[in-house]
C-alpha cells in the first residue's frame, strides 16, 4: 500500500496516518495534508512507536490544489513597470508576466510529480523532526555513498538531473568505479521535511542530523557534497568529522580571508597586491553585498514578516528568482524564449514545490537561525574538493581556497555555470563529483 502526500491547503498542512515499522513491512496509511492552525507538519508515529523507522513516501497533489494555484496566478495584482531598462530595481515586470502566463496556462506539475514518485523517497524522524530524503542505490558493487544537500531558494529539485549519472555512470560516460549511492535530504522546513516548531535548527544541528541519517542507512564510510546552505551544512559535518566521513565537495566554498572580509564590511578600498582572480572575487563579493543581499538580510532578521510570499504564488516566485544577479538574468532569458541550462519547467518545478508545501516562511527561518559567517573559512581539517563556477556569487581563487582547506584534494575552475550548478550544468557537475572523490574510494 503506497504512502501518499496530498496537499489540500498550500500553507496549512498536517501528516495523518500510521506507518509501518520498517521499509520491509512498508504498509503505510495514506498521508494527508489537512488544515491546522499552525504552519507545521505533524507526523504520526509509526506502528509500534518506533519514530526512527524509515517510511516510504509518495506525492500526490489533488487537482483542486492546482486549480487554486492557477486561479491565484491569474488574480495577481500587478505593479507598474520598473522605471529602468534593466534589472537594477529587481525582477522585471516582463519576466514575471511571462512566467505567470506559462505557469497558469501551460505548466504541468504532474510531470515533476511523476519524476519524484519514480525515485525512492523516505521519511524518518531525527532529533524530534521528520526528515524527508531521496535514497537511490547504485546497481554497481562498491558504490561510494554521498549525501548531497541543497540550499535556498533550492530544493531536491536542484539535484534530480544528477541522480542517474551518479548512480548509473556506465550509461552516462563513466565507469562502474565512478558509481555512487545517492542520498538527498530536504532541509528542515523545506519541501517534505518537517517544519521546526522550536528554535535551534541551524547548520550545525542539521549536520548532526545528517550524520545520524547516514548511520541509520547503514553507511560506515561516505562523502558529502553541498552548495549554498548545503555547503554550510556539509562543512559543519566535516567539523564534526564522524569516523565514516571521508571528505567533502563544495561548489560554493567558504574561503574569504579576514582582510578581504573586513575591507568589504567597512567599505574600505580593495587591498593592494591581489592577483587577477582575487580582484575579480573581491569585485563579485562587493557587488553582492551592496546590491544582492537584501533577501538574505530580511530573512535573517524578520522571516515571519514574509506573509506575502506565503499568500501569493507570483510574490513567492519573484522573491525566489531574485537570489543573485547571474541566476536571475539566466532565468529572465529562459522566460524570454532563449535556451539555457535551465528550462521554464525547471524553474517552476522548484517554485511550485515551495508553494504546494507551504514552505516560503519556514525555509526562510534558516537564515534567522544561522550565526555563522557564511564565507569565512571554518578550519575544515578533512579532505576537501572545490569546483568553481564562474557565475557563482563569487569565484573562489585557488590561493584563498588552498589557505582555507589545508587538505585540498581537488580544485577546478569551470568555464560555465552559476549558483545552481547541479541543476544548470548537470554533466559538468557530475564529472566534478566523480573527479573530486576518486582518490577517496
């Protein structure tokens, strides 16, 4: 009997049902989202009371919920057009109206729903919270387990394109020795994971939960990968240094030296003596802090104030698109009809997941919880691999990277790609993950 998730209310949901005590039993009652007075997820205890049981999960959104989404999109109250000819005032009206037309008239959620249900998905309770994760084992012997963590405004949707290349490398230009078992959890408050109802779910606590998850899955040796919040969590795992964690890979490393950070913080001139790559990284960071950090500041200070993005699908989409200038420009080109690494469906699969799970505000709270300096080196002592994509918030220079990670085992600057590297450039990203961990097998 399948375990399905239904979503009759986008921002008020509750899991109801009984679950079997193990995957083998796998006889689950239907999970239903029903209206509650709090934007939280309650997960009924499995049969037998074993909350650590790993329970299969399926997704099914009632058609009424999709009809309501389209109605809300069509009822959007639009502002006037921006008074400039570029995106310097934010996501442009033409981009959002193009997105809205496609979302309301042509987008098909059922396609991504089918992709999700074709994967092995599970829920298990860790530290009092239900954690959702995808777990795909390779058919190849001695596959290396990897836990991959997404960021904001991402989700497991970001990693869907890399699952088969990593688990089934012989069908994607690799060899059996490149195979991985892939574990992709949803961060707390994101997607189908539970929404924390108390404070304290910061990157360090999530990292501890991920260590428990890998142990619960029976893995005694594994690697970890992440970008954005995924990097913050992955580096915290590395600081815990559980015996089974062999090394980590990041596509958004934390490498900024103190003198660079202080100059940026206090508006001082660029330090003298920087190489070309270091100057470029400084300029990227300077632009981001001056022009691209608004969303993060609001979520870090007042996440609960963001009621509008929980209520309006277009408001939510605009907020998510305006993450960084390069990604926003790429997405604008996509909705202007140009072919890019992402498609219109890619973008809307991710936004729609946030909408249907009612996680606009709960995901934002991670910024409030975090007390880490995002780009400051964390003194990671285990092996680290770094892939640098040119359109990331900043392209980490080799000099900064070598200083931040004394056991750097791989560093590569790629010719194309940005913040959503696995999503936008899945083949390049797959090649980088394979190369990064080859010496640790």
